[in-house]
C-alpha cells in the first residue's frame, strides 16, 4: 500500500529515507526507494530534497549525492582522511596500469569489442578484460552485428559507483582514442 506524504509526516519520511540510505551498501534508485518506503515518487523526491538540504549545511561530514543512477549518503571528501584512518589498511583493490588503460577504453568507447580495445592498446587484453569482469567493473553488453558477432563490453553500475559517476556521460572529456 502506497502512503501519501503529508507535510506533518515530513520528519518521519525523511528519517526513514535517511535510515535506508545510511544502511545501503550501494546506490538506490528513486524507484527502489519508493518500493522500500512504500511511498510515491513525488513524496520520495520531496524527502530527498529535504535530506539534501539538511546535508548541505555547514560542518557536515556526509553528503547526499546522486551516483550510479541512484542515491547514496557518502563521506564529504574533506573528511576522507579521518574515515581512512578508521578503515585502517582495508582498501579497495588497486588496478594495474594495464587494467586502468583497458577500463578507460571500455568506458569511453562503450559498447566496444575486445578487438577494438586491443587495436587501441596494441596488446592482447583477454586476461585483463576477464579480471575487470571478475571485479564487476566491466560486463558483456551484447554482440556486434558483423562477421563473427564479437562480444561487446561496457562498464557496470559498480564502475560508476567506484569512480563516483552518475552516468558514463559524467566521464571527463577524453582525448580521441
């Protein structure tokens, strides 16, 4: 049952939204938030705006951002060193130079075939592509129409999330590859 949002319930809806976003391990789309909160899109949007305004104030350690097609509560960049100290040596796996180069080509050219990535890099990329798939940064997104129907690769939501992007269009301007 979808509940109508009433101004008198604003703190309750905003608090519930904040709790869900705080507990989430990935970004949540507005549609998914509507399902979880059993509320309509206008009410969730209003609560997102209220929460965003709350976190936009001075001296806040977290912010509400739209990332990977959804919403997340993340640490303010200025507080990263303190949070890093809490995490200790637990850090995300670092990508090799070959993996970063391959990932960059896929991100800017997607959907792209392995042959095209190899043409641009000048070396075979099979094992590197496999590792990027295993890390859930790249996925098979289709097949070419031409001879052999080669697999096409694109980036994933995990890629967007890990690199702080909302969509692939948010990538910085590229040099011609």
